[in-house]
C-alpha cells in the first residue's frame, strides 16, 4: 500500500517517490544531513516557516514550495507559493473555521485582509511549509 494512503501522509503526493524527506531539527544537523547526500538527490523539507533560508544555506535548488493550511498532517488546503496560486487560495478557499466564536471578528478581519492582499498568505504564521529541492 502506498505511503500516501494514510491520511496524515497525503502531502507525499507532491513529492517525487525517490526524494529524501527531512523534518528539519537543529540547523547544523540538518545541513550535515543534506551535505552528506549525493549530488542530484531530491530533498523534501517539511515543517515550519523557515525552510527557504535553510535551503539557501544548504545550496538546494528549490523546485517547488507549498503552504499547507492548517498543517501538513491535516491539510484543508495545500497551495503552491506562487502569486496566482496564493491569490486563488486566499480569495476562494480561505475562511474563518466553523465553531470559532470568541475570536471570530479578529479572524474575519484577518481573512478579509489576506483576501485583499493575497501575498500576505505566504507570510502568515499559520500553516506548515513543504519545500522540494535538488542538491547540486
């Protein structure tokens, strides 16, 4: 049975089958793991918001970057970090979660702001990132 058949592994559909998947921990150990890989190895970094600087430091050639909302394990939406995709996600998918009562107004205002300025979606603290790159 494929690994992506598990609900919390659906993100693997976005990653090549031969990719090495890393969940970055301490920066130094992650950089050592990446540098130990042979050239032309596809690497998938999953987790927090600071994957692009880590990829730059590891000299990875970034092929794709995705934003998973609310998280990579339980995504409601996964969008590529490109202007058109972010605009579509912000304007058609993003909404205040059901059942929110206390912070509804604040969340509604945040959603309206992101819908007006979709590029803010890439900078939001919500969501996990998935970055796919190749080691030169």
